[in-house]
C-alpha cells in the first residue's frame, strides 16, 4: 500500500502548513486529523436536536465529520399513521419485520402520500461489548453518509477533489479517508493541485444510492400497542441469546427511513457500493444477507460501521457472498 501524507490541519479546520509544501510528492504517512479512545466509542453522542432541512444539503466540514450527529426528523409525529408491516408474507419461521437491532413498520405522515419506514430499536442505552449499540451505529452512519452526499454534490473544480487511500487497512487510514470528504481537506488538495504537487491517492468520483434517513423521532411504547392491531404487535423473542421486546412504559428513539420496494440486486452495483463504503472508511460486519439489500441499495444500516464507531475492523466483503446468502 502506498505511503502518503497530507498537510496537518489546525484545530479550527484551516490548513496551516500548505504554504510550506515545496516537494513535488508527499512521502511518509499522513498525520491523523483526529484520534479516538476505544473505551469512549460506545459513549459517543449521536443525536442532534436541530431539525433536518430536507431542502438544503448540510455543510460537510471537518468538525461535522469528526462528531457526526443525526438531526431530528422534521415531520409532525402527531400525524404519523401506521400503514402496516413491511413483509406481509414472511418466510416460514421468520418474524415479520423484527431483527437483532429493532422492529420496522410502514408509516405515513399527514397528507404526504409517500410511504416511510419507522425503525424502533430494542436497546435505548448501550449494551456491554461485544454487543454493538445499533441506535448509535445507524445514527452515525446516516449522518456521515448525508455529509458525504453533500460533498459529492459539489463541483471538484471549485471545492477541490476528494482523494482517498483505496481499501484502508487500519482505523487511522479509514478516518483519514472519511475526513477527505470535508471542505477543509478538499481545499487543501485543491491548493496542492494548483502548486503542482502530485498525489498518490485515488479520486472519489461516484457514490452509490443510499437509503435516505429523515432523522430521529421519539415515540412512546404505549402508542405502538395502542395504535397497532394485535397481529402487528412486536412479539417477544430471543435472538442470539438476547431477550428482545418493546415495552409499553418506555419512550423510544426511532429512525424514519425511506421505504424501498422489493427488487432484484445487481451484483455489479452491489460490488461498487461495497467498494465505495470501504474507500470512504466504513467497515462492514462479517455477514450481510441479501435481504438487507433491495434493488441494490443497502437497507440495513447496521451492516456498516463508520470509522469512528465501535466494532470497526478491516473486513472485505464481496457481493457474491451477499447475493448467495438469500
């Protein structure tokens, strides 16, 4: 793997040593822009009280990527109506819409004709390792992907290129690749280009379609049971030796996702998506089922781990393994 370096950034995110770069190449390891104590990963904040703006992209700053927070859903939850289960005819022995991390229902808001998915998580506080905190993981993933989408929508000529080390092996390299999407890192690379400084890094030119997350909401457990017919209630179950259920007396933090219809997965698109996630710094869980993808779009956002998250490790997953897992 080629060695490379970027000029360090000051605490406020501004380049502080670009003017000192005189060489035509950048040998040696690049200094990390942030460090993380593994013991603190499960205690990282992940919610932002600000309402999500669906008309304007967020600013992909170094600070935002270092401390990703998912914004609150701007929909009026008092108008939310449960439409039904996701899978009306689950495979024999399967629960309709529950998994290791939580339970899903189709919902609508007010007069909006669109279908959405409400995902309610079993765990509202961190579990002890090695169990991951699914609510935290999915909020971090959604927030980071929204920032990356905003970065990809900008013009390279104006903002600068997004340059990464392909297939990062370490968390430090993965963090650097994630931060390469920031406004500050792109400006740094733009200035290097103008000075004629060659880079051994790879330019990111494509991002896969990712499932849109509309933010987080609060919902009372009692409301779930009061508004749903009994056949749609989340049943108690034991998954991987863990008791899973939703309680009436608990207020839950849930996520609102777009609803994606069932459809075939295209191996080439899934492969390209996996490559992007890797190059952007995400790790992948050891197993990803084909049912976690619909129309070649990743549906289960606990399948990936942002580089600052608990459970990150190098894992190269191939689309063949996913498609074959149906």
